[in-house]
C-alpha cells in the first residue's frame, strides 16, 4: 500500500486576500501620539496568518519576518488599513506580502505606513509542518511573485546556513 498522497490542488493568490481595519486608540500609541511599531507588527502578524491560513486550510505559524519597513506614522484617531496576500508557496511554508496604510477617516486620505514580507509554516493538530497547496501560477503576476519569493527564500537559507556554528566531527 502506497503512503503517497495526491498532490494538493493549486490555489489562487486572490483566495488568500485579507483586509483588516483597526482604529488607533490611545492604548495603541506612544508619547508622541503615533501608533506603537510593535502594535502595527502584531496586526501585520495577524493579517498575514489569516492570509496564510486561507491559502493552506491549516493553522499557520510565523517562521520569519523577511522584510518590514516603517514608512510613515499613523496617529491616534486615524485608521490602519491592512491588506495581505500569499505571494509564494514552498513545501510546508508560504510567503505573505502585507501592506499597511494609514487613513484619515474624515477625509479618506491614505498613505503608506508599513510594507512587510513574512513566512508562515502550516502545521497539523500536533504542531508538525504539513504540505501547503501550491500557488496557482496561471497569471503573470503570480509567476513573478513566486520567482521573487523563491529568490528571497534562497537568500534566507544561505544566511541561515552561514550563521550556524561550524563543528568538528
């Protein structure tokens, strides 16, 4: 009897799309009235995890923050608008791009706040990594984001191997 499983069907990047809005309250802000960077990072992690779970159909845990850039502040009384989407898949992990904008709720004006790339791992009920569906590569944008994700993954792996202490055995 074979233990091989049928390959998982590919999923569209659009199927993972996640949008969130958060109102910036005083409890979210620093002494300058700007939202704490750590609070934005928590919202980024939640939005990314939701996108990863929508794609994989599994609980996903954060494995790596590849890139996270703070661009402009968001103040108390303004709104955080977050969009997340799977951009690349691997065997048991997937990469999610998260864009965060600030919004003035009175005027509707928006501005870039944070841009981030996170890697998540899909896990089973016992906390072990499990395969994720591949990204549907039928459109040019998905092909481009998958290739770029593979390049980032390769750099992460090289960096990880270079950082490991060498032992004599």
